[in-house]
């Protein structure tokens, strides 16, 4: 058991859980806020991204609900956590679920982009804690599926980001429906004017804790600006992302994220994209691929600047410098988490020199600036290790699941995308439009003519398909990747098939 957490008042069972995860020493924001939040006071906590704010509110929330003596009832949750994005909601739920299970509490998430019926059914069955995005929660409240009259503890996470996204009017409407005598905790990286409005209106005599300077970077980050010519921008990015380890690449727009992910894959660097144009299922698949190491590079807009927790991200690259300094700090916070070291690189072209200079000054950063091309030795220093060009990331469809009403069995088709695009329905899927699979994985071959049948049991990729190069010969059985290098095979003139091998957790 963690004695440090126990001394702050955290129950033994929760301390044991933290210790099992290797968490034994509270972060500054946790040490500062836990005595007050566990005592039931309203708390205003400010700490930069990666400072440990999530456990700072989850531990007291679970503790206080467990000891309150009330019981869950249908459509009437006992605690509410509001967060600005679906990804952050999912991250909070992942940390909350084991704590709640230890305490006999039931949790659920509410966000848009997915059907509401499962959420409605869960609310009707009764839950203790709801983790929600404001928009979908308001929808369900308006339809009468949930009431907030029984809320005992309310948490606002990333309150400044909710303000930036324009969510504060909805947040106010939601908070107006919660009991005024309940405990409220607000956590934020910055305390801007919009956040202060919430604090003054909804928090009662809050205890304020600021664990660090708003602009202070993580001490273990190293910051570099690489001054590149326009034609060297992509080659430099490809070289850096081909190094071992996980990398997050940030762009300003959805179009740029999609384009750069495509260019990296074409250059042999397995990459996935994350931006607002993706459906929730696509976002989930993207993060699963990045978490597992199937794709070593995540190319994202600022949707990933907050709340995306992935261990061992050794390198953050601002492929497009952000517009303002807060975004720089939040983006950069995807690395150097939990005391680990990290490197932050900004790629700067001639026409961006003044903007980047102003950006870093406002962020309180003094980066090392170097003019480079793809052959410059500094690239190896910043991202050490052999460059590996494994071929493009190819999404793997689970071994079983639903697609277009048909049950899959190991992949998406029998020959690229099934026979005649719709296949033969898959097992149990029905003919024609009932499903796009016929038991095998998506055929790996793309040489020869048309979308030939090929086969692929359990995710193997073989056979022939479209003209223009072969992806045959690689195997991705069950999505397993082992070893410390990427193995692939390729036919002449074709792209390499991304196959087995793992670099998960390898630092830079």
C-alpha cells in the first residue's frame, strides 16, 4: 500500500490499486488537493497537462460516494464528470473503472458520435457515476432519460479547453440542474476569464491549489526548432518518425493530418490519423492501433493536444506550428509524462520564423534552433536508432464482430473487399448487403487484375488483387506483433506489408 496516499486520507483499497499500477508517490497537484477534496470542500485545481489531475479528482469522488450511504436509482446518477472530448471521456473512464469496481460503484460514459440507445438503457438501469461530454448529456436530459437532481459530486475536467471549444453555455445549463449543496471540483491547465465565470457562479468558497506555473514546461522536455526548406519538410518528418518509439505529429487542420498520415504511410512509416472528421469508431480504432504499437506514429490535430494518455511517447513534432502558445504547451505535454524524458520538435519554414519566435517567447520556451535537411546529423541525435520503413499501416478488422449487419470471421473480405464488394455475407451475415466478408481476412494481394478472391484465414493476407504492386506474403495473425524489429515482405514494385514486430515502450 502507498503510505504517501494513505497519509492524505485515501482508503487502503484504493492505495493498493495505485501501488499495483506503480503509483506510490502523489504528484504535486494530488498532494495539494486531496486533503481538501476528500474532506468534501469545493476545489479549484490548476496544473499543466500530464500533472496527474485525473486521480486528483477520481480518488475523492469514489471515496465520498462510497461513504455517502445513498443508493443508485434509475435515471438518477450520483456523480458527474464533465470533459470536453470523447477521447478524454474514454481516458477518464479507463482510470475510473477499476476504482469503481473495487468500491462497488457502477459507471458509464456519455458522448455523441455513437447511438444513444445503449446509453439510455444504462441510465435506466441505474448508475453511480456518469462521465460525459456536455452536448450528448444535454440531449439525454432534454429527452427525460436522465436527471441530475441526485448529483452529490460534480467534476469539471479541462475546464479551459471546454471554454476554448465554446461549451461553457452548455456547462452552465448542466450545472444549473445539479444540487447547489453538492461538492464541486474544477480542474484546469489555465484559469482564464471563462473559467473564472464558472468558478464564481458554481463553486462555494473553493480552496484553490496551483501546482505549477501556467507556462512552465515539463522540466524533462528538450525543445528544438528545426528550420527547414519547404522541399525538406516531408523528408525530415519521415526520417524522424522512422526512428524507434512512439511519435505524435501535430498539424493545424484536418486536411493536413490526413495528408501527412497518407504521405508517411507511402514512405513506409506506419501512421494513423486523428481529427474531428473521423467517426467515433474510427477514432477508437486509431487509438487502439497507436496504443498497441501497430502504428508507431499518430498524426493529429489539436483534438489530441489534451487528454490523450499514451505511455512512452518519446517525441512530439509540431509539423505545423500552433497558432498560440497554450496549444504549444498542451501539444508538447503528450511527451515527458510521469517524470519521463521527452523531446519536442517544431518544424519551421522561412515564412514561419517570426510566428515561431513569438510563439516560443509567449510559451516561456527557449528552444535550440538549427537549420537542417534530411541528412543532418542532428536528426539522429534527436531521434536515435535505426530507421525502419516497415510499410504502410493496414487497419486490421477484429476476428469477430459486426459489419453492415454481417458477422465477420477474421477479416473483411474474400479478395480485397469480398466478391463484388459485398462478398457473400460472412458467417451468419446474410447474402449480398448482409456483410462484406466471407470468413477470411482482407486479401493482402493487390497485383494482377481486379479484386480477386484470395483468402486469409484469421487475418492472413495472401492472394492477388488490384494491379499496381503486391501486398501479399505478410502475415498479421490476430494482430500480434512480437520481437523488437519490424518484419515485412514485399514483391517487386509494391509497398511492403506491415507485419509482425513490436516497438511498444521503447524510449528514444
